C-alpha cells in the first residue's frame, strides 16, 4: 500500500519532471485517497469510488513521463495502455478487457514477489544444504589418500588423509559464496519454451496458461553453484508459498489499489470536424472502455475481479479533438481535469540540467564510454533552451522533445568522432559552439522576428 504522502509523491516526481505542478498534485492526491479509503470501514469503502483523472496538454510536456514515473513509484498494481492500440486492425471489442487482465497479472506478480521475499531466507537455507549434499558426493574420493613420512629414527609413518569433509565447514563456505563458481551436476526443470510476461502483450495469457499445463522436463545439467542456488531457491519458494492465497490477494490488490493509465485517449475521440473513416472504430473503443471505467466484473484465470475501484488516469494532447468530443458517458467518468502547461525557455533550461536523468547527463555518460569528458557551460545550456523555445514557436511545438533534437544535432559530430582509442579528452560545449552549430536555425528566427 502506498504510504507516501501527497507531498512525498510530488517531491519524488519533481526529481524527474519539471513544472506541471497541478498534474503532479492531482495524481498524488488520487493516490493518497486510495490509501485513505483503505482505512475506512467496509461499508463506507463500498460507497467511495475513485475520482478518475484526465490529463490534457500539448505534446511533449510530460504526460507520459508522469505516468512512467508514477508506475515506478507506487507499489500498487499499475498498467499503462495506449488507447490507440485498441483501434488497430485485428483488435476486437473484448480485447479492451486485456488491460484488466494485465492489471491482475501485474498484481499477482507483485504479491508473489513479496511472498517470495518473505520465504527467501528459508528457501536459501534449504538450497545451500542441498548444494552441500551434491558437493559432498562429488568431492568424495574413491580411496582414502595416504602420505608416507620417513621419520628421523628410521621408522615410517603412514598418515591417512582425512577424506571426511566437514559438512559444517562446507556449508558455511557455500553460504559465504566460496563455491559459487564450482560446477555441479543437478536436475533442472526446463521450461517448455521461453515464457515472457510482458504487460500489454496479448500473448501473456496464452503462454503462461500453456506454461501451467505442459509437462515440465527435468534434465541433468552442469551448472554453477550460484545458478543452482537460484534455481533451488525459486523451486523451494514456490513450494513454500500458497499460490491460492497469492491469487486471492492479487485480485484484491488489483481491485482495491489498481491503477490503469490510458494514454493517447484523445486519439479515440471523434473530432467534430472529421467524418467517416476510422471514427466508427474509435467510438467503438470508447464504448468498449466505458463499462470497465463504470465498474463491471471481469473473468480472469485467477478469479473474478470487479473494476469499480480501479483508478483510471487518462491523458491526451487534445490538439485536434476536444475533451468534449469524447462520448459524454466517458467524459463524465473523468471528473478531475488537469491541464499541463506549455513549456518555455525557463523550464527547458531546468529540464536540461535538473532531472536525475537529464538528457545532458545521459549524453555525458554515454560519451564517457568513449573517453570523452563532455561538459556543458551554463551559457551554452541557456542558449539551447532559448533556441528550443524559438524553434517551438516558429516551427511545430513539440515541447521538450525539441531539446532532444537540438542536443542530438549538436553532438552529432562529437559522437561520430569519439572512439575509445584516444586518451580521455575534455570537450566543452560553449555558447559560441551552440550558436555556430545551430547558426542556420538561429539566423532564420532572429531574422523572422524583424520581418514580422
Ligand atoms: N516537464 C518535463 N520535465 C522533464 N522532462 C520532460 C518534461 N516534459 C517532457 N519531458 C521530456 O520530453 C519527452 C517527451 O515527454 P512525454 O513523453 O511525457 O510527452 P507527452 O506529454 O506524453 O506528449 P504526447 O502528447 O506527444 O504523448 C520525454 O523524454 C520527457 O522526459
Ligand atoms: Mg505521451
């Protein structure tokens, strides 16, 4: 359960997303409200359904980024889907349901991980013991070794080497990881085929379903002790936890704490000035989404889930279509509306420097691999921010994505020239360099200012 206060959530989001305070606050409050609700009596809880959020704002200002960060932050079941995926050819109505199934899948994994963590210590103890038994068998020599010592008085002493490995000592060594690289032979369970569970992947249910019924092949394999330990811990853990309770708890979590983020929701709205074509399927998708947002029950392989208390957060640029172009029933189900702000020079400068994963930091790290020590001067960053805003104003407004294009073109040559076979060299990006590299762009806009 998310125990973070709204302030803490916002503070965490602040590390990655510049500005957009209203959107951050809205999601933070919505998250906290889940927690508050969970503390109420059952009867009251029944009455309170979450207030879904609709985030609206120009392209490239952080809508998806907020969702992404939120997903990392919350320990609640979370899925992010793109509304457009349901309009693709081949998708039929009931596939919208897959987002609920994915949420449950996600919740189950969450619970499983928690339970695994709880039994891990026990499982590891058992695993190390089993490894010791295997090692003991392997180490046992066929005949006891003897050494003969000629003693000073002419007598001969025969020393029988102790072939008994001290199990206690060995176990301790195994626990300490001293044997990790040792290769041992043991039975491993072979999965019928690689099964990957990717949220949003339609195959998920089929492959994991198959994984459950196909016979498991046991094969004798030579593997390292470290690998063996991982295998055994997994097996043991699965044995130690009660899967039925995991499923139950998973369903409960998805139901009570689940969050579904529907991105690009504007793409399934029907703009009032468009006609015919794919619009039919768009409205269809809206109608398909509606029951889940309104609250219904869905059958999953883990059990039946009610969707009434799932929190939905939708986001879209709403450039062409307006929020009002969504079918009214759907609009009504997203009572909290937050607008994200257009980003300007000031924010761009901060985006370039402040976030933990700032693009300038990323580029510097990348080039460090090739022995380039990349440094941006203050002035240069300010100039990049200024040009970014100018380009967004005069060209298409693509928000913070503009920074990516500028940085890319700025570093193109350096990136190309860099190679690991030269000593570490410092490259300083100055304002003059930025202006020279982006000369064409800058000139054009400064001129256009006067023409207009
Ligand atoms: N406010 C912000 N702070 C930091 N980085 C940002 C911000 N806004 C956008 N970015 C960066 O710009 C890129 C695009 O942002 P994002 O994917 O969130 O756009 P979006 O609002 O979802 O746009 P779209 O409507 O086109 O989907 C990301 O790499 C993100 O890191
Ligand atoms: Mg987006």
